[in-house]
């Protein structure tokens, strides 16, 4: 079991996020080790966690950044990411966000539609610049993940359909203020089996062959991200399966001379590095149910309520050998404010310190002030985090 510094954590007002910066650095080093010697570039998906301390650490390891808003663009530049390493994703980029990206000469906009391509061309022309773009393709691949985080099927809102792609490529080449850099794919999130990525490689290879026949060559292929983590056993698997993941693309993609592969990893970098720390407010019994009521709620970590996600929950302070079954819930006035049902924990009492693990991704970044609750603060494992 991960050894939390209880003497330090017990003194901090709950709820809050606790980040293991040593694990984050080990994760970043593992990714860099896997891509060394290959024409690979990893962009960290800021939507997973935009904490400024986290961003500065990731930028210092040479990563690029994947953005989905103008606010993330500003945060990325402030944290030290280079503009030429920024990719701007999202289906609904506004004019001011596009202008901000063009003005800062970011590497690319991941373009989702013809209207977006036209607007980027118009705005770039008005600024007397040329905008780099990557066309997001909907490959119609089902990653067999939760329906709310699948992105690559024909029924999802993301990307340009395969049948439309040749004409959109031609259009991009003809627009005077557009520099077409390549194609972008993203099939979903929390993907733990490699077969969907193998299928993606097969689809990309077929597509590149067909485009080559009509004279289209591409600088980059962006394969998105989506690599999953082990939410049930974070201590046994603190690092995601980076070796298996990158090997799929090393072996499966038929790259052209000088072509690069770009990745957009978020969850697999951050999830295991963060823990939501909370205290037990009450333990309550109703008929055959026991409830552990925490001072953390869905406003602090919304994934269980939004995605029916399960995080490993640990009682850090109970020394009881007895195990009991509880529903672990929050204080928010919603029936969906539940972290876990029928969770087996040591006998739990008011004041116990609870850890909700693997919360570094889509935890703090999705927190909100519903019920006028305070946003959770962040604390870090060492003094190197400024």
C-alpha cells in the first residue's frame, strides 16, 4: 500500500488533492524513454489536469501540450510550453480562441469541420498569417469504453467522416492562409486493451495508401491519446502500460520518410499521481445500509457521478482489523453524489482520513462550486513543486 505522510496530511484542511511529484516525474521519464529514438512527439492533454505546478513540471520534461480552450492556451504558455509544441483541439473553437492561437503561432489547430477550416482561414488572413492545421478524422472505430468517453465512431460529434476527407484535404490545400500539416485521430478514453489501437494503425495505413495515390503527403499523423490506467490497483500499477501502447505504433504504423507521430496523453500521465484526501463527517445507518459521509463530494471529484467510475478508496487512519460494508457518499444535495456503493473498509469512524485514489486526472480540473462549495486546494509531495 502506498505510504502517505499522515503526519503532514492530517494537518491540512480537507478536502484537497495530494500530488505525488516523484511519481509524476517517474511517469514522464518512462514516456520519454519509450519514445526516444523514434519520430514521436507527446502533447500532454491539459484538460486532464491544468494545475499550474503540474503544467510547469510536465513542460520542463520537454512535452508539448494539447489544448481545448483559450484558457488552456494561456496556461500552457505561462507554464513554459513552447508555442510550436501546442495543438488546439475541440469541436467549437470560438473566434477569439482561434485568433489567440494564430497570433501566438501555435503548431496546429486540430480541425473538426469544414466551417471551422473556413473560419481559421479567414481569421489567419486578417492577421496576415498562415495557420497550421491538422484535419481530425472520424475513423469509425469503437474503443468499447464508456459511452460518454468514446469519440471515434460514426455516431460521435467529433471529426470529419472518411468519405468527406479527400475533398476537405483539397479544400485545405487551396485555402491561402492554411498550412495543412497532417491528420488527427482520437478514438476514446480509458482504453486498456491494445486491439483498438491496432485497428487504428490499420485504418491509418489504408488511408495513407489511398491518399498517396492521389498525390497527398503528410508531415504528421496525430493518433490522439486515450490510454487507460488501473483504477482498482494503483499501487500494483502506478505506471500505465506505456511500453505496450507505444509498441503498437512502432510496429503497426507504416510511416513515410520524415513523417512524425504525435500523441495526446493526459489520463495516463496524471491519474495515478493524484489522490483526493477527505475526512469522514458522519457514519450513518439506515436499515441494512451503512453510509460513510465525507466532506468531499461530486463537486470535488465528479467522475463517479458522471461516468459511473470507480476509484479505489482507502481509510488511512483506521487500525481496526474488522471489515465492514459501506456506501461512501458526499455532502452535496444530489442522489448521484456517491463515490462507491458496497465498499469494504476497516471499521470507519467520524474524523477518519479517507484517500480516493487515481484522481490526478479529471479530478481537480473538473471540480466546481455547485452548492457554493469551496474548490479543493492542492498540496504536493515535495518542496520542488513551487
